[in-house]
């Protein structure tokens, strides 16, 4: 399997992959398109898994902010991650997660946040975000699915406030 940065020539196949992986819904595929056109898009953080020339997995991490009365802090949000049906439960999602977090660290980001399954993401270092003074008001989700991963030691001690997802998530 090859893990690499997505190219423009991959867009159609990535759209189809997300459509299939999310039960033939277009929401995630359209979200990806909106993020790509936004100022929050980081090309190096749109990553695909390829098997014999076929795209079988994709992860997209993009910029967001945590805001409080004193400062805004740039962070990364993960959404979405998808593995093609027939290739799921084979470790492809884990490889994409590990590579995505590695690239975020390399680019100097301190925190990655997400809304996701509480049984899956903790193995990558994600913890309930509200326990660290982080809030999310844009989406009404239970505490256990709003999670944060600290990429730089000490970030969770100094960053607090409300996570603000970019407009691309709501268009």
C-alpha cells in the first residue's frame, strides 16, 4: 500500500470513495470540495491510501481556530476519514491517521480536534476535549465524541476556549 498526498487528478475518485464509504451520502464528499476551496485547506493534509493504483482510503485535516476573549489559536480538525467498502477493517484507516498526525506535527500544529467514535480515536492519543477546557457549540454532540489530540507537549495546558469550525463545514 502507498500513502501519499492527494493530487487534483485524484479528486473524482476521492469523491466517489467518500460517497461509498459514508453509505452513498454526498455530504462528506461535498464537504471535502468546500474545504479544498477554502483558506483552511492544507494540501499536505489531504492524504490518500492507494492499493494497486486504486484509491482505497482518504483523510482530510484542515485548519480551524480555538477562540477565547484573549486570543485565537490555530488548530487542525479532522473530517472526514474514509476507507472504501471491501477494504475496511484492514488497518488502512489507522495508517492514514498515523500519517496525518505525523504530518500535522511536522508542520508545527499543536492540537488536532475531531468529532468521532469514542472507541476508535483514543488509540491515536485522542481524549475528551471538554476535560481540557475546550468547548464546541456549533455542533450539539456528547462530551465523549468531541476529542483532542495533543501533538506538542503542554498545548492542552495553555490553550482553552471554543473550537470554531470554518464556514466550509456549514455551506
